[in-house]
């Protein structure tokens, strides 16, 4: 794939992986992106997962022909991008590895060496001249590991964005909506580090960027303002879309019946979007994505072992681990003799910033009755008034 006259894509597609990072379902696989910059000097941008090293080297050699790489630039040390470093450096013994000081410490942990005799350590604002291409390095700590750098090519106005602007999905599958899988990727993997992403976006705002080359997903060449605006929304924890998410767990179907009744009531009253997630059966990370996308979340859980149902607890942990904030939250609880799920759920969220809790709590005593149905009606009205 040709990115510009001097920049080529040499990445690979992975359809073997079932769970990315051991937890994220990726039905369309994932790409491990790597790039070559061809100039007086040749720079390779990042490596790939160890299972695809030979395919990557073959892609590289097809582009290079008789030329040899002068530099390997390592922006991120996560193994899906760094695992082939040692093999590459053995293949090309004259190549120099360029990366941040924290990255070289990680290389010693991964490979037993920090390549002290063949390395260039770079930090904020450092440059590397390849010829007509001058690369400027920008530190991006905790986006989403501490060693991360991103790289700006001033000639072709390309930002090599590391994991930023990444997306689930291999590049050899039918084109799909970017935002959906990019949002799930961002919220799941980077979502905790909104402040750090905001800092990086401020740095990027001073650059004339025409192309974004991430380490996962498609190269972005058009309407970059759309992608940057979404990243600004996500990393500042602002509401992206108007709507209400109902996330429930249910043992015998009674809490589910309450969640469904609330959804139907909201829709009848004109709510623009209602999303219902059964936390025991849905993709948990899709549900987390929904909670961050929309402005209102209703948590519905049975009381279980004087606590809440395990799937609900896991879900709330995912939210708080990613700094869930700036939303309206309501509670529905069920209990046959001592309902206390609402109290437990609220306590789990007590350290989250800028949450507004609904005044109405729905309490179900085993099964829906006229009183709990009236509470659902009242909750629907309260949530819609708050919109």
C-alpha cells in the first residue's frame, strides 16, 4: 500500500487472534501496522506481533528491494508492535534502533539487552533527518503505556500516531464503520487515560497533519477533523450521543422484565435512543462502550449474597477503571427479602467524578407489581426531564 511517494505500508492482518489483549472479541481480526519511509536514509516505523514476523519481513523486503534499513523507530513496546525488534536487528546488524529512554528499559526486560551500542534515545522535540524527510518525536506517556512516542513527518505532513486513532478489525475485510470499533478500542484500552490523550491532542493541534498512520486500523487521509473531534469527546469524557443505556443482570427474569418495561416506557415517551444490555450475555466491552457514548445509564441488578450480581459488579468495575464520569446514573434493584443492590451500586460509583444520581430508585420485591411499575413510570419521566 502506498501512503505517499516515499511512505509505504508493510503491516500484516491477524485473523488468528480470538481475543485481543486476552479480552476483546475481534470478529474481524486486527491489523498490526508498520511503515517504511524511503529517503536518503530508510526508516522502519515499528514491528509486528511475533506470529507474523516473517510475513512482515517479506513485505519489507518487497518494498526495499536491494536497500537496507538504516533506522528502526519504536514508538510503543507492547508486544503486538515490538515482538519482532530483536529478529529485525539480527537480520539487519547495521540498523540503529530509535526510541524513548523508557522503551529501552523495556527492551532489556523483553530481550535481555537495551542495544546500547546501536541506539538513539529520543525525547520531546528531538528530530531525525532522513534526507528530505525530517521526523519530530513527541512524547505521549500513558497513551497508553509510559514509553510511547508519536512521530511527525514534516515533509508529507504525516502523524505516526502509535495506538492513537487505532481500531479493531483487519484491513482485508469489508470496510466497516470506523467509529464503532475505534470507540470500543479507545474506551477499552485507552479510556482510563483521558487527561494524557488531551495533552497529546493539544500538542498535535500545533502540527499541520494531513495523514494519520496508526498502529491498528486504516490509515486516515480524509476528514481528519471528524476523527480528531471524536477523540476529543472521548478523552474529555463528554457525551457523544443523546440516549439512555439500561444495563441489567437478571436471575429468573424479573429484573429483566423491569429493564424491558423501562425501555418500552422511555421509547413511548419519545426518548431518541434506548440501548438495553443484558450483562450476562452481551459483549461486556460493547456495553462499556455504550455507557461512555450516551449520557444516561440505568443500572439494574438483583441483590445477590448481600451484594450485587457478579456481572453487574464486573461492569461497574470496568466503568470506574476507565474513569467513568460526567453522566446521569439511575438504579433499579431487586430483592426478595432485603433489597440493597442500589446502595451497593451507588457506593461503587461514589468516587467517580461529576455523576448525577436520579432521585427515583426502582425497587422490585421479587416481581413487578403496581408499585414498582409506578416507580418505573416516575423514573422514565425524571430521566426524560433531565435531557
